[in-house]
C-alpha cells in the first residue's frame, strides 16, 4: 500500500510543480482515486481500465511523457506496460 501512497504523492508533486497548492491537488485527485478503487472492487481490473493506454492513444501518452519530470517518466512507462497487458485482455484483437 505504500507504493500506492508514493504514486499519489508523485501525482500531487506534478500538480504542485504547476502552481497548485498541495491540499488543492489532493482534493482534486481524491475523487479520481476513490472512483478508480471503487470500480476495481466492483468490476475488476479489466472492466475498470480506461484512458490513453486502453485507447491506444499514443499522441496523449507522448504528451504526458513530454511534460512529466524525468524521474516520473520511468514510473509512467513501467505502469503503462502493466496497463497494456490489462488492455490486451480487454481488447484481444487490438495491437498494443
């Protein structure tokens, strides 16, 4: 669970680097995190997957990587690999 905490902290740090106060960043991220966890509990990983990896939206992924601090791009890429494996289960006929 502490790795999830670290990921949430990294997301918050990205927002604070854009001038958002930490408490505001946490409040903005909480609904996303809570909805994600709720979806996983109710529907499982495959059915909960959304976003640019699931859509195979390379343009958005490239934009994300372009603005992330270098130390976060490694995490983004590694977690995207995990998401890609989930996406393959959700869309077995797509080329990820």
